[in-house]
C-alpha cells in the first residue's frame, strides 16, 4: 500500500462497532457535574455572539485574548465561555468571523454572564483584487506552495479541548469531553501528531442503545487529520487535479482581509470512483493562506461509503452514512496562521435483515486549540501517546477529577447537550460480546 492510499484509508476508518446482547447492571453511579469550578487564578465570562442586523447567532466564531494564545470558539448556538487568567484582565477580547468586522472589547467591560456581543457585516469592495488573474487550479497549487511562509514549519505544543457525542435518533447516549496535550509536528517532518489525554469525563447511557453498542473510533485523530495544511493528502491525494474540479465562487471579507472562495468537487467523469469530497476553501487573497474550509463526503454509493466507516459489524446488519461533513479553521497570530478548530458530523443508518424500520445514529466530534506555544525542536517520541485507533469513551474513567477543570477553556455546551447530561445516568455494565 503506497503512502497516498494508506493515509486515506487511515483517515476514513473512524467508526468502530461492538455488539452486546446481554447486559447485567451492577451499580448506578451518581452523575458527575459538568459545571465549571471557581478559581482564584482566573475569571470566566459567558456570552453570545450575534449578527448586529439580523440578531442571528454566529456559530463557531473565534474568541481570542489579545496578546496571548488563549482562545475558544462559540458553539452551534452562538454561545461561548472563556476563562482568562487574573494577570490578563487588562487585555481585550477579539471576536472574528468570516464576512464580519473583528470586534474588540475590553475584558473589564464584560459582565461575568449574559454578554451579548454583536458583529457588524462588512461591505465587500473588490478594489485591488483581480479575481481572474489565475484559474482555480493554479490558486490551489499556490496555496500548497506557500504553506511554509503562511503557517511556518515548526513543532507546536498545543492544549486542546475535545468533545465527542453520539445520538440515537434525537436522544444523546454518549457525551464525553477531554483536555488533551498535542504535539503538532511540522508538515515537512512526516511525523504523526502525538496526543495525550490530560483529563477527561463522560456520561454514557447504554440502555438506550438496545442491542447495539455504537462507538466512535479514532475521532480525536480524525479531528487532527482533517488539517488541510499539515495533511492535504488525506483529502485531496497526490493526483488531486485528476480527481477534482476547482472553481472560483465568490469573495468575502474578514475584518480588513479580502477572502477568496473556491469550491472543489469530485469529477463526475470518473469511472466507478471511490467516494471523495466536495466543499469550499476560504483563502486570504493577499497571502493565499487557507483560513477556513468546509467539505462533505460523497455518500451516493452506499456500499463503498459504508465500507469506509465500518470497523466491525455482525452478519445481517447493513450500515451506511447518509451525511458526512467536516470543518477546519485557522487563526492568525504573529503573521502566521495556526490550526484553530475542527469539527465532524456524521449520520448513519443501521438496518437489520427483515427489519421494517431502520435506526439512525449521529456522531459529532470537535477539537479547539485553546492555548499553544512553538517548540524549538521536535519532541521525543512519546511512548505513552494514544493509538490513532483509540476509542475515547473506553479511555476516559467513569469518575472524573472534578477539581481539574477549573482553569481550562472548553467549548460552551449546547443546551441540548446540557439537558442530555442531566438525564443520562452512568452505569457500570457487565457484557457478553457476540462476535
């Protein structure tokens, strides 16, 4: 297997299924609170990011403490929570979102909760930008050629917040969160990023899974592998222009930066192709740096798409994805763009032979870079690092260290997740595995 194929295969095999036909409840543990702990070393602030005209929530907006690498992101409801050290209370918050002017607000002017922060849409002016100076293929090639200039090629030590959830139909059955330490390696090194779990917590209700225990395998590493700058081959492969059509779509703006939007799509002329991707790249017009990307997997061929994601399943079960979408964002610091955030949303259909109705599952994972620093040299290979095929729900204990979470930044939970956490009861289960 050559390098291109092995990278793509590794990226796609992210779902593991284990099947349990007997569950004996041994004990019921009290639900551990996901509330934030007070601390004398920091203050926390909550609020919502909104469009100043429509008053709509702005999802996945970037929130950064000026003069630092401390950051977080708003959730799918526009809400955010950020914890700021006491010695940085004189700084400002910078809120950024594509198509809007940056908002800068003094931390001293913030309330502890219920801050409503409005961003102003920008008027797009096409001055100094000639869109048709190059075709979309050449533009994408120049993006890759400028990686070292725009992103640097040094090792980065990153503290990240990772969340993973699984829903059966509309009901959450698994919610887990963890603080992770990541050694993000230079893209020129060819060395895989290394990850350790610092702390984690979870709530699981296996009783809602019926006879199927649905687990997500490798979700944390997939959140890193969709970094288009470090690992573009995971999405585009080496013969990218033989597989994809690129097209210029539009221009938008982030604060004073003009941003080009190009789309890419799997070529329809390919004969019996493997499922590939379609999406949009948001590119800084001046530096040709990708600052954001959204893309989806082509799932029209259910059989091939199902094989991509299935690690293990019993005879008689048909499994296939109906929707697979990803997002990755970068933010600028000291004239370099840094990996900021990634997210994946995957919906599956499961159907047993002779069943009239099928069952749907939705898995979501997201990883935000909450703090980072450059490394002078590559870190030594960590013998305690996580295996890329790790099932995070199996690695996180049922009884978390509730005192650990105080100073670490997280993504504010969605209201539906908060409700699910209150309802889910942790149980220790003894199981018999049917192969």
